[in-house]
């Protein structure tokens, strides 16, 4: 039986009023998501956010803050996704980066464009964390640093 709880990371990356999102195909359906993905066994949460963004978009980023935790239950699979979301700024695009095969494209979209396509969002968590970002509900990254 596959694991029914998945830990994921996502990044809200804004540049000049547009947000970096990915178009992907999931179970034959075209959906829109933030750069996001699973945390690998033994991987640090912050490292996972950097890695997933680079693998899905080709962008190197700087994490700026912690937006929050969210969760989404998918009845058809019985999987609960727990998402750790970060705000980030784009630093450098690698035009020769190898993008994950399940990503159709990376796109920059305004908030109005995202809202207009809310029916295509992979989950409600996509819009929720952008709204938190726009409300400036962002915590310092220090909450993730181990200082023993």
C-alpha cells in the first residue's frame, strides 16, 4: 500500500506583479501549480524548495520567507498532501536546465490571470498561498534553522 501522507514544498515567486507557475499534466488533465514537489528522504525542507523550483522551472531562487503549512485531501487517491510554502525571489534563469518530464511549461501569470483559471489549479493550496503572500502573512526563515 503506498504512503497516504505526502510532505511537499512549494514556492510563491513574484517578479514585477507576476507569479512563476508551472503547467503540468496530471492523470491526463492539464493543471497549474506553483513550483512544488515532494521532500526526498533525508532532505532538508529548504533544500527541497530550491531543488524543486530549479527542476520544474530552470530558475535559481532566493528563499525570502515562510508562508505556512497547508493540507489537501484527495478523495480519489486517499492521499493527504501536507505543503510547506515559501516566498522567494527569482535570481537567475538557466536556459539549459533540464526540466522534469512531467512539467509542460513554466509561465509567469498575474494574480488576475490565476484567479480567472482557478478551475485549472492543481489544488486549492495554489491560490491560498498566493493570497497569504499578497496579505504579507510571511514568517522569517529562521523558524527552519536548527540552533542547538
